[in-house]
């Protein structure tokens, strides 16, 4: 990774731990961080654990990237940092964000979990900010591990000490489970037992979330918030941050490291396959082109967000053909958490539109997905219009409908309510 990025790099058990380290280093508790409202709620809780106030940015409706021009001047001058998301691998406008951060004297921290290999103007995403965090479980497919890349190599020893202080002891059962998981998953798929396996996991209580967003658990959050920004904060917020990855700060064993090395060694082949699938998906009638000239070659997107009229119906349709859909971020974080926990986007309609209509497609399954969508006559999303009626939002297929306007609000007495 150091050779690829031209920056000093530190291995960490997960991208989310790397993000916490970066935020704790550059931002004092009480600071404000501009971030995307269409993002994993785990990262939202990482920001809270670092003692920071999330500020939701306006987005571009076609790809969910940060709309720099739509951020009010009053918001820029109250920030402690800017956090990109590079959603699904589509780059945020890092050069413009870098210029803004430089003028304000604040750090730019890049979340490159989905964008390892993506470029902006011939420069790799993850080489613009003071720090960038990468996931080795996403595009490399290792299922574990991350990297913290830093512009100033002199900071590496301090980050290494901070990382080691937060690591938990390795676990032999966890290491063995990691070792057999790929074979178990392959066997389940081969025997067409995926649905049965998921049902069994739910019955055993091993599922952290039953809907797209995890439960806020207000009473627990109220007890955890006083610890935000202090060394004990990560433990206090552990039940939110560890969702879908309970070993996110566990010291890795040799098995994990060896498999990760093998998967990263094959990264270029993986990126080429993602580029090929991305090109096919972007040529479809459900894709919306990003503004500006087309790049010389497609980005190796982790997922390609096709925009469909009825996203949940499309998900259910693909599931019938044994094609799973993941990495959904709906509703946007300001609708999800409310003003008690975050500043709302100054123009939230684009984020709501994108979150509602985006169907994230694995480029490695491009041909299968396109065939299903074509045969079934899935309609593209209607054009984005500012002020479109909110209507109703649903969660994962089969979940009860939830009014889009429902959100937490803070009242003078400090008691949030739904």
C-alpha cells in the first residue's frame, strides 16, 4: 500500500478503527465535522465516539458525492475537519475540498473504504488529505483489515502507539471462524441454502441489525455521550461501532494476515474486473452520468449505484434470482438521527432522492443483474426535482413502511423523542 499510494501506511484491523484514530488525532472534542448523510451509520457513531458533532453536507443527486458549492459559508467557517465518503467508489471532489480545507487550516480526512483504485484527474483517491483510511475487506476481498495512510511520515510512530493501546486480544475461535468462513459460504451458495442460513442466523440472535439502519437506542446513547472524546469512548460506543464486524479492533493472527497479503497481492486483477463490470453497468439505462467529461477509463467502482424507480422491489426481484443487494444507506443520517445528534444538511432533498433510488450493484455480477432488470422491465428513477414530495420510505423488503419525516428532535429540556 505504501508503494501504491506514495504515503506511509499503518495496518489496522479495520477501516473504522483507522477513522477513529485519525479523528482523535486531528480534532479536539467538541469540534464539527462535515460528512455525507448517505454513509454507513457505523462511521456516524465513530464520529460521535471521537467527541465530534457531525454536520451533514449537501449532495449531488446523481452519485451521492458532496456538493461543495452548496455548502453555506457559515458552515465552512465552523468546521474542525472534512470527511469524504467516496460512496461506492465514486470520488468526492477532493481537489476542491482540499483547497477549502487549506484556506481554513483544517484537515481533510478521506474515507476510501469503497474507492481503493479510484482516481481524480489521474491522481489516486486517498492521496489528497492529511490522512486516508482504506478497507481491505471491500475491494481486495480479504474480509478483514484496513490501512491508515498519512501524508506526514513523522506521525506514524504516534499512530502506531495509539492503535496498539486500542487493540483487544486475539481470539482463537474468531481466527478459526475467519479461516473457515469462505469455505462455509461457498458451500451454502453451492447447495442453494443461503436463505435458510440467513434465517438460522437471525433465529440464533447473531444479526446486529434487522433493517438498513441500526437502532439508535436512545437511553444507551444518552449514557455513552459523556464519554465521547475521551480514551474510554471507544468502549462506551462499542455496541454501535462493532455492528457487522465484532472483531474491528482485535489484534490479528497469522491466518488473517497471510490471507490479507494474498488478496492484496491480487488487487490489480480485482480492480480490472471491477472496471469491466462498471463499464457495462454505466452503459445501461439505469445509470446516471456524472457531470463533466467522461474519464478515459471507468473507475473500478466497488458498487455501481443504478437509479431505479422502486428500489425495494428491485432488491426483492434480484433476491429471487439469488443476487443479494447490500451497502444501502437509507434514510440519510440527518433523517435517521435528528438534530439531537447532528446538524442537518442545508439542502437535504438530493440525499433523500439518492438514498431512496440507489440500487448498489456488484460490478462482478453486472451481466446477471442487467439481464434480470431488463426482463422484468424495472423502470429508471424519475428525474431529480428539488422539493419533490417526501412520500413514504420503506426499509429492507418486507419491512413496515416508515414515514420519511419521522426523526429525533431535541427539545429545550434535552429529552429526545420520536
